[in-house]
């Protein structure tokens, strides 16, 4: 029988589903029998879900414009460098 | 009315190939596809808007300059994230060099701190809070993590790199990534539980 501490140590691999089937089955058994570990597992899973669901905000247009300007400049200097290299 | 209303398909390898051949508009498409994710990651790591802006710009400039070095062994996005995370960490180190802890600080393994709050959540935080409120709660939670945990969490769980890609991007071993990730996830779970737990349902008092 796994202890809660052992369960917690494997939680990352358990949630990412990267464990070998035997260990996974043992963890599954523990979590179905231990209410505290079930809650920790469930709320950790929900934590990941809520973070994954966050859409990034658009980059402010003035920052975007600056970036494109810098890239254009870089493109020109890249071109010039190639020409002078020859 | 246009003949086609569907959005153009984002074909990363084709855009990269065109950009490599000197097509600036293809590179612009790549920038526009990924800039918000790179900017968010830069803000989360550096926790500073000016630094994040620099990181965004320097990352794409570097990617553009070194595009020929990109061999296509990984996804372009993974390669870009690797560049950006290095830029962001450099900013962070510079900013922190005269104070606080280095990024490779020994990891705190205080087991007793791993789980304190044991309470189920309200059904859907996404429905209880507005997008802005939720974003603020999540940002604050991330900011409270130590940089060593924060960076691993951002790459693995927000940018969705694999464990191996995260390890490579941060020059860490797989086991270091896993142990930092576990602590980051548990610490965030702890913080969010304080925020999202079902009221009047503390712990398992009835058991």
C-alpha cells in the first residue's frame, strides 16, 4: 500500500500519464481510497486546467510596431552585410 | 463577399522555409502567430513590462538573424521559446544580481509545506470570476513562486513544452525539472485552493 507521501511524489508523472502501468494502477488505487489525496490530485488537475485555459493578451500595437520596424531594419542590414561580404 | 471565409491554415514548416529563403512576410506571419505567447512568457518570467518588451524584440531579432541555424529538428516554436527563455533569464539575472537568490538555488524540500489546504473547489472558477479577475488571480499566483519553480511551470504547463524540451531549454536534468514542476504545481494548487475552495467546506471536518 502506497503512503500519501509516495503518492504525492509521483503526482506529476501521474497527471502527465507517463508512468508504467503497474505503478499507475497502484496510484489509482491509492487515490480512489484516500479522500485527501483525491482532493489534492483533483485540485492540482484543475489548477493546470485553469492555467492552460488562459488565452494570452494581444501584444499592444505600439510594441508590435516597434518590433516590425526593428525587423525591417535588421533585414536591410542583413542584406547589406551579405553584399559587402562578397 | 469573398469566395472563402475560412482562416488561412497556419503551416509552420512552410512559413519557416519561405522565411529562410528571405520572404519577410512569411517571417511576419510567424511573429504574429507567436508574439503574444512569447510576450506573456517574458512578462511572467521577468515580471517587468519593459524587460518583457526587450525580450520580445530581442528574441524575434535573434530568431530572424539565426534562422539559418534552425535545422528543423524541433518545432520552430520550441526553438523560439528556447531563445526567449534565455533572453528572459538574462534579464532576470541582471536585475537580481545585486540582491535576492540566484536561479540555481538549492530547492527547498520542506515536505510539510507541500500540502496544507485540502478542500474541494467551487464548480467552475471560470464562471465565478471575470476573465480579468481570473487572469489577475493566476498572475499573482505565478508571481509568488520562486524563479526556479516559476520558469519550469511556465514552460511545461503554460507553453506546453514536454519535460525533455523544458529540461533542454533550461539546461536542467529531467529529474530536476520533474521535482521543480511538482513543487510548482503543488504550491499553485495551494494558492488557488485558498481562492477557489467551496465556502464552508474546509478540509474534511466531517470525516
